């Protein structure tokens, strides 16, 4: 198979292939990095509270940790069921241990026996103290004197006996402990933690990870896939632990079932005491077997909840993979679409160029660039999603447009400045940024001039069109010679050969001739100066022509300065040059009527 030559690819095709490659690289990079954003960073598993009892609380702690990771409403329902099953199983375990610990006390010394007896006595005394407090409270409302004193005395005795009982219980714990008391304390601690866990705020990280915004971008979906993978692994591990615990409890149930046929040792089964002991042992076994059956059922329900939860994770994963496939197809279709639209645009432009015999290079580039920008924007939205803070994005875009299009905005403002009475109109003779010419057109952004040469020498049109952005009306300066004051100073330089002598009479004659030729222009200029002086409080000025002699590299030069109108300055310069040459004897003496005729100009 022959490789496709790179040189035969058009610009849109090369850009499209480049975009497609970048998309593939980005998707794989996000997929590799997404695992670092899993839920293991959002919530660390809580440790089971330390306890000296034989009650295993790990299943309940695991269920509580998984409940904190539930993101969707369906997962939260499974989390509630798992918490309920684990909590019920733990309650049954505590109840069984508390009941059995009464008959499994440790071997005690005589001193420990005495302390236990003292504790039992104190419990009875406390019950009597509470009855005395209740009686004193009832008598206090009827007895006019002494009722409050008896009530305070009874309450003080109750507090004293309770403190003594607490001290005795601490002594029992130091001597070897009371298993029943230890288990009861652990159960009370579990209840306290359970009530606190019910009011703890739910971990918001998984819910934020699987928000609607994340579901509308490739990056968010890849992160959700990583999160689902972590939670699914945790659920599988929790289900395995629940099934293992259920299997252990079933084995314990079988052991108790086998013991039901074995009589208790140490007593004659035929005697009354033996029969009583046998009945008591059988009753205890039945209670233990009943509790084990309940715990086995709870663990089975817990494992079933975890299994259903895992199936939900798998269905969510399949839905996300299908959505990612759709996103990838959207990206591919966008790249292929830019190829198709670009080819269609090129075909239509080529047909127009052939029919009108004119190339459209700029529209071709603009259309291609526009299509590429649209495709890149669409691919960015698919990969990263729509921006969350739209106001901030709009602010940045507006600031970027303002900086980028600053010249265009200033030119648009300058267009309004040029509309005024002293602005620029079509046909005016102006000088903008050192370029002189006649205004051809003034648009919202540009001013078009028909350029002329140096007015002091040739003043002829060059045929070139000069284009200026209208910002010159705001940021720079310009001269308009076509306003009501259309006069200007012009200069005429006549070189004089070294063999020719110039007298003062010649200069005076030249000055008189120039004054006669420009008297109308001078009168109009002085009138304009007068109006400006009267309006703006300026000093009135005169514009009499001058003629002087100065040296140059080739000899002498006669320099004449005079006032003329801007539109007719070139014709005036031609006419005065002939007059001055005749007065200096350097050329033919021309008839003034001929000089004033249109053919002379």
C-alpha cells in the first residue's frame, strides 16, 4: 500500500489530521491521569473504634465508609440498606455477647469477689436511694417545713453512692474486669457513635465528581470511570468479608447443633440437678442458635445489597463507556465535517473565480480559518465541557477582544470625529501621516486617498491609493487644505547661473510681479485671517510675497514665497515660474494672457 504523500494534503486536511492526533493523545493522557483523581483521595476509610471486647465491628464500619461514598440517589438507597443490615447484625452480636458474658466471668481472687459483692450491694443501695429521693420529692409539696431539707439530703446520698459504685467498678476493671460490663460499655459507645454518624455531613466529593457538568465532558467521564472502579473494588471486598463472616457464623451454628445431643459434664443426667442443668444449657444453645440465624440472615442481606450495588456500578460503567464512544464519534465527525465543508467551500470559490476571472484569496483563508476555529471549539467543549463560570469567561473574552481589536475600536471612534464640520470629506485635499492626496472615500474604519507627490515640486497624482485607519483622527494629526481656509504658503526656487548677476531692481520687479499674480489669493487669505482673528482673538497677519537671493552649491538661487490656494497651487507655481524667469532674463517673456489661459496649466 503506497503512503499518501504529505505534499498533496491541503491545509484543512493537514490541520484536521493534526487535530485528530491531538484528540487521541489528550484522551489517552486523561485516561492515564484520571486514576489519580479517584475517590481514594477524597475520603480515607474510617477505623473501627478500639475495644477490648470480642465483638467485630468492621462490617458496620465498612458499610458506613461505603455510605459516605454514595454519589447517586440509587447508590444512597443501597447505602441505607447496607447500613441497616450491618447495624442490626452488630446489635445481635452485642446482645449475644452481653448475655453470654454473665456466665463467663473470669476466675476471681477472694479480694475480687469481695469487690464484686460490694458492687452488687451498692447497686441495691442506689435503688433505695432513688426511691428515697422520689418519696422526698412527693412529701416536699405537702410538708410546709423540712421537706426541702429531706430532699437535698436524699439527693446527696444518691450522688455519694453513685460515685462509690463508679470507684468500685474501676477497681473491678483493674483486677481483671467484668466482661459483661465491658461489652455493655462498648455497646453504649457504638450507640453514641451511631447517633453522631447519623448527623455527620455526607462526603460531597463523590457527588461533585459525578455532577451533571462532569457527565458532559470526556475528562469528567474518565474521572467518573476511575471513581467507579475504586468503589466497585471496595464493594467487592466488602461483599467478600460479609460472605466470609456469614460462613463463620454458619459453622458456629453447626457446632451448636452438634452440641445439642451432648449432656453437660459434671452432673448426673438422671438427677434433678442434671436435668435442670441440661434444660438450662439447651435453652442457652437455642438462644445462641436463634441469634446466629438472625446474624446469618443479616449478613446474607448485606452481601445481597453489596451485589446489587456492584451491578449498579457495572451498569453505570457501561453507560459511561457508551457515552465516551459517542463523544469520540462526535470528535471524528467534527474533523471529517471540516474536511467536507472546506472542500465544498473551495469548490464554490473556484467556480466563482472561473466565472468572474478574479481570485478570492482572502475569503478562502477566512472561510477555512472559521471552519477550523468552530471545529476546535466543538472538540474542546466535548473534551472539557462548557465552562462553569460563564461571567468570568465572558470577561476574559471581552478583555481579549478589546486588546486585540483596539485599533479597530479607536478607528471607529475616529470615524465620528471625522464627521464634524472640520473633519474630512470626499474630495478634500489632506495630509495624513506625511502622505498627501485627495480623499476618495471615508468608511467606518478607513480613509482612502489618491496620493500626490511633493506639492512644492510636482504636485502630480501618483496613481496609488493610500489607506489609513481612522485612528489618526484620535491618536495623530492631519491637515485638511479643503476647508473654508484653503490658502497655503508656497515656495518657488529659481537657480541663477554664476555668469548672471542679480540686482535689487530685479528682485523688486519679481516681488511686484508675484504680488500682482497672487493678489486675489492674498486678499482671500487676509480676509480669512481677519475672520479667525476676530472670532478667536488672534493677531491679524499679512501675507505679502517675498523674493530673496541665497547661495547654493551651484551658485545663487532666487527664492520667492507667496500665498496661494491649495487646489490651484500647482497652476499658480507654473505661471509664476514663467513670469520670474522672464523678469530675471533667464527665459522667454511670456504674454500674461497666454499664461492665464487653461492650456498654460
